[in-house]
């Protein structure tokens, strides 16, 4: 998996790593989100800003991250016949996102963008009534509520409509983890699966260390179904991989009296392999740690980097950060700023 060079972090962060296009989304200034884009040269319209509708940095930064993902945008624009303003639809949130995407490309007015941003924000008020007001909100919470609302609308559409199969853009972020709980007394194993669309990592000096800590075996107290033992170890592994891996770095800690923000830098390696985090069942099923479980494209083309997470060496014949991602230099990696 291709990542960007070291990024200095100053707030809550959500890493969006496009594992098919080998890009790490760069940081949106002052918002605590990571964003970047793979765009055609001279396409300045890709970076049209979004207006601030009042303490809406959390909203704009999250949407800029999503709009910089070609797979996410194509899932929206490719299904315009389901959310077009010319027809009645249950995909209202998808309509707002699609119309805002077009406005961001230069097809809409400033007032139109403000109206759409308010519509997106207000559509989440059923989860949190504060979204109806001009108040600061958490970008991580907003992004997850957005995903939940999009999934709900898609499920409602499929239950009540005979339209062609709907593809929810949230599928780009979804994956399955397997948790294996092993009794320390008799060795009995219990397997559980978890559906996820992101991982929340504790703050560590490097992204690799944060991932390793998340998947580190843990001790827990539970009653064994076989021997009535009370101690067990739990280990998590990837069963499937997403097209886009979303990592949330927790930068706030409670010191007993209040929340304290940690501003330490996090090192991001140029390459990251998930080979050591794929479980036995995933490997037995032929899950390639360098291939997304969504779609048919390889995460990396050419030679594969070392399976060791500590290894950050990059194959010589693959492009470095900032180089074109295709042999003809048809794309460029450019950081996106709000």
C-alpha cells in the first residue's frame, strides 16, 4: 500500500488511504482530516473550494476528502439516474452529494453550494439535533453519520423499489475483521466476525506502530465454554480488505478532569503492507494483502513490497511520491487544501 511522506499532525485525524490508486490523502488545513487527490494535469477545477456556512470546517474537510476519491465519486455520478433532481427519489442525501460534486466542478453558484451544504448537514439532524445549528462538530463523527445515513437510504430504496441494483458508495470503505478468542487453559477457540468501515487507532509515533498496537494480542477475562477457564487471549485479523482504508487517530485523552489534545507528530511510511494482519482464514481463502476485496484491481502493480510492516523500502521501478502514477505520467499526486 502506497502512503505519502511524513505528515505533521495537529488534531484529530482521519487517514483515507486509497489502496487501489496508491495514494494517501493529504491534510486539509486546520481541520484534523487527511486528504489528497489523483487528478489529471491542469485540472484546477478539481480544487474548487466549498463555502463556510458557519463553523463548518468539519463538514467541508470531510467532503473534500471524499470528493478526492475517484471510486467514491464515480459511484455517485454513475448512478445519477437514481437520484436525479428530475425524478422522485429516496436517495436524498446522495442527491445532495451528487449536486454538490457538480457545483464543486464549476457547474453551480455560491448560493447553490451553501444550500447543498446545509441540506447535507441537516439530513443528519435525526442522529444529532445540533446539526441544525451553527455549531462546531467532530469531523470523525460527521463522516460516520454520513456513512450510516447513506446506507439507510440505500437499504430503503432496495426494499421498496424494483430499480436496478444500487451500489452504495460506502462499500468502498467496508471490510471484515476476524476476532479469535483462545482459552489460555484448554486452547479452545471462538471465532467472531466484525463488519467495519474504519479503524480507530491510539496515538503512536508512527502509523505502523498504531496499527501493530491495534492488532496486538490482548488478555481478557471470560468463561470458557469447554473448561470453565476464566482467562483468554484475543487476536484480530483482516478477513477482507477495503478499497479505501480509513484510519482514525485518537488525539484526545481524558486526564481525569478534561479532554487534553496531543499534538505529537505521526510518522507515515512511504509503503505499508498488511500481509502480517491477514488471518489464516483470509489467507486460506486466497485473500491477497495487496488486493482490495472491492473491485478487481490490484492495490499495487509490479513488484510487491516486503510483508514485514516495519519494512518501508519501495520497489525501484514503482513511482515515488509526487511522480506520475502511470507509465506515461497521465496522473499526478497533488495535495488538496480546503
